[in-house]
C-alpha cells in the first residue's frame, strides 16, 4: 500500500511556490496469529475433509515422511493425528519460496484451543489457546414447554441447560419442571478478539423458581488444603449440593416409579412390587453415580442384566440395572457424577432404561421420599466474605427481567 504525502518546499522562482508530491511506501501491517507473524509465510486455510489424513495433507506440501512419522508417533499427548475431526479448520504456514513447503501446521480443536506442529527444525508439538476475553451478561425466562426450548427461544447457549441442571441437580427434579417455572442467570460469555463468540463461560449467579419455591445459587471459591474449590451456595451460605443426585441420568423421564402395590395385567394382576425407579432414555445414554462410594457389585446376572451396585456409607447403597455396558469394576471408588455405565436393555426389560434402586439401612426405599443429607455448609471463616460478595450479585439478579 502506498501513501501519498504532499510536501511543500519554499522556492523563490518567479514568485511561485512549487509543490512537489513524493510517494512514500508504507510498510504493511504485521499480522500476528497463533504466536506467528503471518506476513513471513504463505498462509493456507482449509478444513479437514472426509478421507483427509495428517500424512496426506503434509506430504502434499513438501514435508518429509520422516518428519510426519515422528509427529504421528511422538506427540500423541499434545496432538493425536488420528483424532482429527472432519469439518475442523487447519492452517498451513508455508515457506515464501518456490518450494512452498509447510513450516507450521495448526489444527483448531475448537474455537479457543489449537494444536501446533512446527517443522522448521526438529519437529515440535504443543497446544495453546487463543486470547479470550469475558463479557458479563444476564438473561431470564419462563418455562412454557421445556427448559431447553426456553433457552432456544431466548437465543441462549444450549450448554446453559446442562449447566443449570448441574447447579440444581440436588434440589430440582428436571424431569418434572412445570409450566410457569422460571429462571434468571448472570453469566460470562467468551469472545475471541472481543468480537467472535467462543462459548459459555461461568455462571456467576442463578435463580430458579420451581413450583413456586425460589432457589438462589451463587458461585463461590474457597481454599481446601491449598486447592481451590468452587461450589454454589444459596443466599444463606448453605451449599446447594446434597449427598445424592436426584437421578442417575440427565434429561430423561421416569417410566416407572417405586411402587410396592404394583399389579401388572400381563401377570394376571398379581402383586409384583417394583422396588426401583425406572428412568427411560436412549441406548448409550451415560448413567451417573448419584453419590461418592465404592463399587461392591459389577456383573451380569439374570433379570438384572448388566448392573452396578455402590456402597456410599454404612447407611446408603444404590444399584443401577439393565446397562448396555459397565464402566467400573468391584473395588473402584467413584465420585458423584462419574459415568459408571450406559443405558441398555439387558436382563428383563421392555425398553431402554436404567432401574435405579436405593437402599437405606439395608432396606430398599423410594429415593424421592427420603430426606437426604445436605453437604456441609460454607465454613464459618468464609461467611462474612461470602455475604459481602453475594449481596450485590443478588440485587443484580433480582433486577433481571424474564
């Protein structure tokens, strides 16, 4: 690009001032991305197509088979060439000479994270992130059909539904939301270069009104043995987390409840008690441990099919039946929310579901009728600081419109 600059020189020639126009070449602006100055390369941007392989792409741009092999075998932790996904963008930084050989390969794992393979000397590989800024936003809605539909109507991230279900997993049964239930959120959204949306950040505060009961949640970090612990607390500093999740499957439906007086037509209306709660969901849906505990059974047996049983403490056990596959073995310690298997139809079952059974003091009971214990409230040493942090957030949340 050239910039025309008019320079005036005072010259005494026949009483005339002469203006001379001088063309000054302006250096091109430096373009920096992924940690490289793109002006130094021939830049090729493309996406992974069906049938593309790492080797084929780099071989077509002059990279030796020896270097390609080293990357494919040496750098699986930072960049596994076998896991490139069709449709994902990649960038080639090629040499500015007649060979046009690839010097750097960049694969975008998502909008923020990317992997770099630098071939300029001995191949090296690493992962990095694009610079991200966070913008605080707020939103609210009233549920008319489903939470996910309300999110869609409000043009909110589909991940917002999952986040709210995690926050309120111990206090709200998301299988039985009612028309008129409502929510508000204060959250952050990630942006690249301040303009390109890059996904949902954190939910700083939330309000959920279920069956007329208001439930506040505020994100707060504490320190535990030099480790940062983030959890959600209500306006009175009570932890929203309970010892047990409401259900072992997200966004399913209860197809059969715990019922000791159940009679089935197929069996001549004989009394056939159902001591579990059936959650229907598509085959392959993850089944979650509803609380921390140790696996005491993981096997295939008769009508139970593939099942897992977990001992949580001296009072509570849970069991999960009819799995397609099990993901844990006897002796494993699992945390609340860990995937222990997947929905299937093994054993005696008429459709894909998990039969969730709940024991208290050795007796099977209805989990929805138990007064399950809360997690520990916020420690006293943090309460004053928490309330100072929470109070303005609550005022801000109360002002959010539906």
